[in-house]
C-alpha cells in the first residue's frame, strides 16, 4: 500500500496525472455536453414554435389557430420536459464522478493514516484472520402444531403497535 501512495505522489503533476487518470476531467466534459444538449433542445424549441406559428398562418381563419395552437403548446411542454430530463441525466453523471472523487480522497486519507502508523512502529494488520468462527448451535425444533379446535378458542396475539418511521 505504501508503494501505491508513492506512485500516486510521483504522478501528481500536470501531464503525469492526466496520463495516469489521477486527475479526472469528466466533470468538465459533462458540463460542456450539458450546454451542447441545451443548445440542441433550444433549436428543437425554436423549430416547434416556428412550425406552430407557420401552420397557424398558412391556414385561413380560426382553423389555422386551432391546428397550430395545440402544436405550439404541446411543443413548448415537450421542450420543458426535455430540459428537465437532460438536467437530471447530467446531474446524475456529475454525482457519480463526485462519488469517485470522494472515494479517491478517502483512499488517500487511509493511505496517509496507514503510513503514519507504520512510522510510529505499529504492526501491520494480518493478511488473513487467525481466529476461526465458532460452531453454530443446532437450530431449535419447530413448535408442535395445535389442533384446529384449540386455535379457534384462543385469541390471536397482536404485535405491539410501532410508530411510523419518519425519513
């Protein structure tokens, strides 16, 4: 484990960290992809608005607006839904990459604590556990079944009520 820490420290700068994947650029890439996706969604929105207005203007009278109006409203609702869905997808990927960064920080902290304990003269943990697990006792036999006539005469036991869990 100490060797892995030394390798990571040796490649902690510039191009070395980029080539060894110690520095992740995926968060910035997801941000660029998010803005590109929003641009595409905006183009879809403009085309739907143009189609709705064009259809309304092409037809004469009220029938044009009756055809173009629902297209316009439905298109705007679809664009809003696409925007929210795209945002959720990109946030999911950014959360995954942040979890990776947090795990990397925890690993570095653990490596530093391990190195500090080794410097203080503490023993390294054993590679294999030396204590064998205790034997499990034999399971209890199932209770005897009561005759049907006795189960009808005895009231059923009710478990105590538990308050609902609030999350």
